[in-house]
C-alpha cells in the first residue's frame, strides 16, 4: 500500500522528490489513510468459498465482480490472497489452494 501511495503522490507532481513522496506516504498511512489497490468500479476476481447443503462439502471458484465501497475492506485485506486484478492470477491461486486441500485430504486418508 505504501508503494502505491508513493506512486500516486509522484504522479501528482506536487512534491519535489521521490523521498518527499515516501515521507508523505508514511505520514498518511500512519494516520489511517487507506489506498485501494485499484479504482472503485474496476473489475476484480475473487476466490469464493461455498458449501453444498446436501454433502456439507466446501468448494471454491473464481467470481468476477467490481470493486465497490461495500467490498473495499474485504478487497484490501485479501488482496493477493483471494482477490486479484486478473482472472489468470485468481485461477493460479485457486489451483494452489485446491492443491493444498488435496495434500491435506491425502494426509488424512493415509
């Protein structure tokens, strides 16, 4: 988040140097400023967990959605874990998640 805020401050041209932008970013973040990873309205991809009622088994899938003010906190807290900017990144993370479940499942059966 710090790097993104520094980048945004540099783009404004209001501060003379990158060092000043970094100092300003630290000060803003230290006082509770939150910088979303992308603009509100941008398409994002989330890994969603659902439970089948009949079998009580959990399954995961990639859901295409948009960044809104309502999901902003979830997006910031899970960025790079279960929330991604591209479908490819989300599918790659989903594959790793499913592989880790298979390892756990395999370990339980042995």
